[in-house]
């Protein structure tokens, strides 16, 4: 009646594929897909599509034809069914109430509110559970979620744009910002898509003063991210674009901790532990995914400390500056993809290691 071991990978692969339908609307929840199989045929499938909405198991069960007996079905789910009341009821309870007899799980949920409890509930109800099918693929799909819970920090993406000869900016910085643009239109859209995928965007004081960025979404759709600004002595004028009311701002400084409307001041002492203290504070605030946009000194410290998960470098191959502010010191690989006319290099920490930097470790 039930599918064999050789079939598990096939159906789990499908569950992983449809899980991606939740990107990025389901964030910060994990991406989850669910496939229900009877007699070797998929009879229902669904994903968790939006944060706060029904989970994948709920959607898949809702799509199950009324003439299909759940007791004759196998459920494939890319993440352990939840066992607690959050924004929705526990999926484990739903599976039990519908009397499914077999559940195949890709990976255990790292969230301590679940972390094995969902599987235990299913097994206590007499449901056969098989786990660890396509586990690495499932972890990769939700690498942000796993990093947040297992390393107690956000998943960190470092991003910068550079000229063909390795500079991120002219120096002195031109008063006209358009004269200092490195990447072109298509790559700028990509940058905004990265912002749309992030819960927080971090920059330093010098980047704000030089570029006056708003750090908001204009070229992509999505939720506005928390803007994290490092301003040690609160020197950035309040009329700068980064302080607009379009999105909340976290101002990290050494002077005060106070809430003023959409501005939150967070006092953290500079020093060797500053970066880890900051990431710990972001973790407390539920920030799973952090995009670091600069400048060079800040990016270099993240690299030197090994506190990164992805590096995205946009290079304009037609632009040579000759001099200016150098890009971070980083061992870039040769492979890239073209976005418009610009090259985009993607690096993952498990693929490559950064070169040792020699810049100052004080970042604000």
C-alpha cells in the first residue's frame, strides 16, 4: 500500500521544488513543501505561501480530494511538522486527526519550540515516521532559518559593487551621486531584490554621508527591511534619506538606547566583541537575514571575523577608476553570471574562504 524507500527521494524532491513557491512572501518563516501520495501517485501538494498563512501541510490536506482516504496515503514534508501554537495550530495535530499512517520528513526543525517534538507527537500517535530524506537539500533551502537557530545569529550576506580594477568608489567622493555609480540598471534591480529578501540592511556612517542612500525598495517588490546604521557618536544629520519614515531604523551607537518614533537607538560599546554583540542583538529582535552593504571597512571586518554566509559582488567590466576606495580584500572565484552588462559573482562560505584583510578592525 505504501511507497518504498526508493520512491522517497522522488517525492521529496517534488516537495522541495514546490516549497520554493513561498519565496520570499513566507519569510521569515521557513520555506516548506508538502506532497501527499497514494498508490504511487501524487494526489495533493502545496507550499507555505505567505507569512502568517496556512502551513504547507494544511494547504496540501485542503487540496486532498474528498474520495481519498488519508489512511492510505503517505505525507512528504520538507521540514518537521510543527507541534506548537504559533500564528496557526500545530500541523502534527492535524496529521494525527486526519489519521495519516505514514509521514516522511526531510529534516528536523531547528526551532527549539519544535526540534523533535513534532516527530515525537506523530510517533506517539502510532504514525510511522521516516526522517532524513534529502536532508542536505532541505537544509540548504532554509539555510537562513537554520543559521538563525543553530548559530544564534542572522544569516549574513555581504554585497558590494566594484569597478573592473577593484574600486568601490571614486575618492574624493563626487558631490553628484550619479557620477559615482558602479553597477548599471539591471544589476541595481538585483541589489533591490536582495534587499527585498532581507529583514535588515546594514551600513556605516561613512556610506550614509558619502552616498545618502535611502536603503528602501524602489526597484523590487517586497517588505521594507529594518535599516541598521552604525553611527558611533551620532554624527549623521537627521535630514539624511536613511532616516525617512518609509522603514524603521536601528541606530547603533555608544551614546544612548532609546526609542524615538520609527528610530531605535541601541547602545553597544565598541571593541573586540562589538560585531558579535550586534549580531546577538539582531538575533533577539528576530532578524534571520542580514544584508551588509558597506562600506569597505565594515565589509572587511565581517570577512576577517568569518561572520558571513554569502558574498555577492557586482563588477562593472567596462569601468576602470584607476584610483579611489578599494574593494574589500577577498579571494573571488572566476565563475560569474551576467546581469545586464555587469558580472555578478556569488560566493558561499562552504565553497571558499576570504583572504586575510589588513584594514582597521574598528568599524564605527
